[in-house]
C-alpha cells in the first residue's frame, strides 16, 4: 500500500508558523521514547524548566511547557487565573487579541476590550486612561500580533500595572525566541507561548510561566478551575517536587525536541539569535522595497519575525502563494480577518531566519511577480 509519508517534500516554511525545524531537533524527536516518570526523563523535564526560565529572564518557579499548542497555553492561563465575574481588560489589535476576549468571555468574566486599528500598536496612553476609570483583575495583550506583524509595547504596559493587584497576561507565542522577553523586569504575571514559531520545534507544546502573584491567585480561587486537563494546580505535581505524580502522559518526544531547540538558542546566545532575526528582516524589507512592495506596519512597530506586506493592485494574492509553493517549495501566509486578500505574511522565525532563505525567497518572488 502507498505510504503517504514518502511523498513529503521539504518546504521552506516562511509563513506565520510553523517554521523550519533544524536537523538537530529532528534528531532529538526520534530518540527512544522513555516512560513519562522515568528518572532520566524527569532530569530532562527539570532542564527544560531551567532553559525556559533563562530565555524568559524569569525566576518564576512555575515555568513549564504544557501539552497542546499555543491556544492551549492561552486557554490554560485564562481558565486558571479568571473566575466568573472578574473584570478583565483585553487589548485587541488583531486576531489573537480577539481570541483572548472570546476565551475570557466564555469563562463568565466581565470583559472590556480596548481596540486599536489593525496594523498599528496598542496605545499606552489609552490603556492608562482605562485603568484610571476601572479596576481590573487582569489585563491581557499579545506581544507579537502574528495576524498583522505588529509589536506591542509590552514593557511599557507592564509599568502601568506594576504596582497594582491587576495580573498582567502576555501572549508570547510568536515573540519567544525571536525578540527579547524580560518577564520579571516587565512585570508580566502570566505568559504563554508555542513551540512552532521562533523556537523552531514542530507544533504541540505551550510553554507557560506564572509569577508568584499569579500562583497566589490560582491557589486562592473561590471556584475550581473549570477545565481538568489544563488545571495547573494539578499539573504542577507532575512538574515539581521530589516524587512526581501522573497527571496525563506527557508528549515525551516533543519534549526532547523542545529541550534541543532551547539548547540551540541558548548555545547561540539569545542576543545573537535576536540580532539574526533583525538582520534577516532588514534584508527582506530592502528586497521587498526593490520590488516596489510596501509594508503594512510603520517601521518602529514592525516585528522582525512576521512581515506583513501589502498585495499590489491587480496581483492574484492566493495565486502567487500557490505558485511559490508549487514551483519553488516556499510557503508564505495569507492575511486573516479584515486583512484577508490584502496582505501576505512572510515569516522569518527561528531556524528559518537565515540570509540564504531571505535571498531564495526574494529570487522566487521576483520571478513570480
Ligand atoms: C500570537 C498568537 N497567539 C496564539 C496563537 C495560537 O497558537 P496555536 O495555533 O499554536 O494554537 C497563535 C498562532 O498562530 C499566535 O500567532
């Protein structure tokens, strides 16, 4: 019988994620599967916690990868830290802020949404004014809005909530591993990410980190966490302490992959990795400009790892993506929501962010246009 896996060809992943995976991470994924309570595996789990703490610049003890994609990380933090009736402020300037509002609303929170034009960043003054009007139990924002290519001022927003009891939640799905995150200095109480963007692992894990204030909120809940699988008060018993207790069977090989991916970033040096992302982004923007293409986002707010480019008049948006994939084995992304059909999203995430990939893409784009 035909084996469909034999037909898989290598594609240069330059969309909004997943990104390219290095040979070292593929090799890690194919190591022998250990038991989820095997002491050697527990050693690897402990190492991953330390690696994540280093990359996030945090002392938070509760820093672990959850089983599930970035959305599971989002859902986990909201189900653990929000109770019915809590006041939650969501800052929305793209699809993922919108998703956070949906998740919080389903939990019975009183959700206020401050919306900013898609393609522009969150306005810190507007947030400040809103915090003067009403007290919130949680403020949530997306660091790197993958749907628009906008970098939000996460550190500045953190200063606004630093001295208040309001928990500060940040989506770092696209930012982690591509730009600096200083979780403790920026006063972030709860952060989630995903493995398939700048960490350059396949999708399937969601690193999360909770500050002592967030853990206190979790421990002092009036109501049970309404989702058993994502209940962090249960999951910690598998990730912490001398004797580890079964909660669910961890995705062992995915965790090998994450361990290796984090090793690669920490060995190269996070600063060097961020610089590589910036340099590739700059090279890409110059090349796009030479082709007469315009960026969606103003220069100071552009993400290095996700480049939103306006589709020129008269160009078949989907047709171009199809040709890049069929003829050049390069994948780029389409626009989402109100930006569907209007932009392409070109990812330079993690292992993908290399000058030879930028050059190969620009050559292919020139020929295709
Ligand atoms: C900023 C952001 N948040 C959340 C998600 C959801 O992650 P996943 O698709 O891994 O569930 C994504 C995915 O693209 C994202 O870019």
